[in-house]
């Protein structure tokens, strides 16, 4: 439990602190808050919000604090998430490989389709005006906050319950799907896919020159002089340079640049095993990929603080239909979607459940996974322009409030655990 709390402290408490400051500030002095968030750092720059000319081409860019946090610095957060997903897929003992991951992966699909169906279905019932205004936010309730969900899962099931491991697999797969959704459905501008060749070229070049080639030259050499030279003398610098090029390629391609480091993560030398997010042994791995993750630990804590500060400043008067739609998608769509698809996988598809898990536990897992928070907040910030209104309510702010309110899923999960008589396992 200490390791989970330590992880939560590292990656989430500063985020919550920033979000609380933003909420208070935005409701006391909204003008000062929004002036701070949109503060111009550099005007007429090569990165930042695009200003278009009459022909629709980028004339110049303005780097604001909001852009710096959401589009530049959050790239390091998504790189850490991508690192965990990559290891879960590529390593021989990865948690998302083989039959053991089959049922959680199918349940993950239910945990995405369920919220989408509830969100869009209720929006359609509320009328065409509401549907047209909020439809673009369909992905907001699909997200799961790994750290908080895992902590609540352990409180509900106990550390030794197989449902906790099931939940973690589901949350990691959910993160992977979320990264794909962001890249495909939420471009940051007019698409120019040819710029992705820059990202691809940077990834291939850094992999070949600083990963594959040194290992190739070190064949049959016990001391591995070339790999050691690259590791000790060059360290992470080639990957940082490649990451900058890849990030710029994403920005110019019109794909959200916060995902710009993703092509570089698989090129970094990694260990032949991984112990997962909450394993104490993970800190003792000395491969370059884990070394970079350790270096990013404290900077990402600060980034998440500013992410909360720059994105959670919502006035309570902004609560409206989008708030309840996001919340319904998470609190209704997640549990029933995971229950339905998990049952289909375990029963008709004969993939089974882990020993010691009941079918009804899938519903409780869905309640726990309904804590969207970090990624839901991020998607809300990119799904809607700040100017989009539904009546007198700013849609983006209302949707963000739904992401913040998803913490209610923790209480729902504890109640669901009691009602379904979950037997906690220490």
C-alpha cells in the first residue's frame, strides 16, 4: 500500500493541488485567472497557437502559458504513459500479451463503447441543439485515471484480490486507446501528414544510430564497448533531440503535439522485463528507458501541477448539460460497458476470468474505472474550442467540471463493493 500511496503522491497530489487552486481562483477572480492562463510568453514564434492568414495558412504562432503546459510539457507525461504501455506489449512477460490479457482487453472495449453510447444517447434525447454542441466530446468519458483508480481498487478489493490486477491491465489498455483517440480524432489544426515523415525519420535515425548499430558492432564482444560509450557519454541526449524533432513534426502535421514523443519511446533501449507502475523493484532497473523515466519523475510532478492549474479553473456557474453527460458516461457507461463486454469475453467467448473473480466483480471494477480525471480533463480541453457555447454555458468548462466530478466514482465504488459483498483479500 505504501508503494501505491507513494506513486499517488508523486504523480497526483500536486495535480489535485493545482486543480483546487484553479477552481478557487477562477471563482473568486475569473478575469485574473484567465489572463494568467493565456499569458503570452513569446509572440511570433515557431511553436504555439497558430494564427492563420486569409488563405488558411499558418501566418505566425504565439506561445502562451496554456500552450506551453498542455502541448509542450504534457508530452513528457504522455511519454511516461506510453513507456508503460510499450513495455506491457513488447516484453515477453508483458501484461498485455497472451491469453491472460484477453478478457481485460475486451472489457476495456466495453469501458469505452459504454460511455460513448450513454454520452451520445443522452445528448440526443436532450435535443439536436445539445447534441450538436456536445457531440465532439464523446471521448471525454472513455478515460480512466490509473493512479486514483488503482488506489480505490485496492481499498475496495484489497491488495491480494485478482480484480486489482485485472483493473490495472484494463487501465493501461485504456490509456493506450486514449492515446490513439487523441491522435486520430482530435487534431490540433489542419492536417499536413507529410510532416509526420520528420517524426518517423527522427525515430528511425535515433534507433539505428544509437540503439541498433552499437549493439550490432558489439556482437561477440563481452565488454560491449560501443553500447557502453553511447550509454555513458551520450546518454539520453540523442533521444531528446529526436524527441524535439518528432514533437515539431506532430505540431506541423496538425496532430496534437503532446503526443509528439510517442514515436521515440520504442526506440530507447529497454530492459527485458518490467515490474509495472507500482512495483518497488522497478526503480532498480538500469536500462536507459527506465533511467529516463526516473529523471522525468520530479519534472512531471511539476508539469501536472501546472496542468491542473491551467485547466481546472472552471466557474461553478458553468455547470450544465455537458457536465452531467460526461458524468453519466463515466458513472453509468463505464460499469455497464465493462460488465457486458467482460461477461461476453468470460462466458460466450470462453476466455474466462482470473481465479477468484466473480462476474459481478466486473461491475465494481467498472465503477472504479469511472474515475476519469487527468486524461478526461485533457481531452475536454482539446475537444471543444473555448468559445463553444450551449445557451449561456461554455461547453468546454462544463465538460471539465464533469471530469472533476468523476471523483464521485470512488464513493460509488465503495458502495458497490459493499452491495455486491466483495470479499477483500489482503
